[in-house]
C-alpha cells in the first residue's frame, strides 16, 4: 500500500467511526447554532466530511505550483525564530533576511511583534505571532487577550497552539471553544493557523483536530510547534491535506532544514513552510537550526 492509499484508508476509517459514534436520531430536527461574535462560524458539534465545504482562506490555494528552485520557494516560507533566548540582534537579523530573500512572513513570539512591525514597515513581509505557545495549555481567554494584543501591535497572522490535553481527553468542545476565543479576537483580515502538535496525536486525533479547526473557520492547520519531540512529516502533512480539502491552508513546521525537505512537504500538500532555516533553504547552505 502506497502513501496515498494509506492516507485515504486512515481518513475513511476515522470518519466512519465518528459517524457511528454520533448517529442522528430519526426525525430529529437539527438546530443551527447562532453566529459567533466577529462573524466566525460557531461549533456545531459535528465533524464535516474531508474536502467538503472547506472554508476559503484569505487567498485561494486550490492549485499549488511546485517550486523548481530555492529562489522560487521563498514565498512559501515563514522565517521563524521562537527560541526563548532570542535576542534583539537575532530578531533584527530575522527581519533583514526576510526582506532580503523575499520570505512571506516572519514568525515570532508575540512580545517581538512591535519590534518587527517597526523593522518591516514599508515591506511586503507579513508578521505571524504565536499564541499559547508552545504548550497550548493557556486558559482560552488568555489566548484571546494575547491574540488581540498581537493584532493591535501589528501581527497579520496568528499561529495558535491547540489545547492538546483537551484533544487527548476527547473533549472536542473545549478544543473548539478554545479556537473560537482566538478567532473572535482577530480581525476579519487576520490569517489564523491552528497548531495541532501532530507528534503528540494519533492519526485519528489528527483527523479530528483538523476537522475541528476547519469547522471553527481557521485558515490553516499547522503540524508542530517545533518544541515537542518530532516535527513535520510527509505522512502528517498528507493526512492533514486529505482531511481539510483543497482550499484550507496546511503549514508544515519543525525540522525542515533544506530545499528537499521543503519540497517534500509541499508535494504532500503544504502551502506554507515554517522554518528557522529559511536562508539556508534558499541559498543551498547547510543549516544547524532545529526548527
């Protein structure tokens, strides 16, 4: 069985189990939930079919051109520095490299957003801020506050960490509510990514997590924080892409250090690459970075 067939089998089996565990009562009238504040769709308590009715991202991704050279891959890259010991000089270098190589965005801890906003003013480089990072265990309202503050300070995108413990406990409503707190704190133009921390989940949990993020109205699902053991894998990216369909973004992050790694993720379905090795990827140099 090849990779594509395996992914198809996994998603089909997971969704069939979900269907059996949540049957509709004959004659039951479905109650449609009221819209959540901010215009984001609320949680309906049901998992949607893979690829069906996907929420559109801020830019359509139905067809993806595979980069043929390191220079062509730059626009896929979120140039990343999330180490707790990151210095101002290192963040400055991150911003300068993002401009030099024409990366799509820088991805930083939220405290660095004001600094990056100043350094990147007048450029096309976006700012992505992580929220609830790296554990995802922060209380939901606190994630909402961190999100609102980051957006007000200049963040264009939010990479939030899902409540992994709730997901492992099977508390899908808490997972959904947690995501919605962040979504309600964003502007309509803010791109939102949900980090599912795939290395800590079973394949079934990955499928469910992606479906919850999609149902909530997030724009992307993202593989990893880079802090848990194990980063992005081709298997996980392909499974996530199969689950969310062709219009939702998939960000691969964690352990992507060279051009071949990045291309493998894009071929599997990634539409964004999170890496601290962006400069090495586009120049062909060897990277010693871990994220």
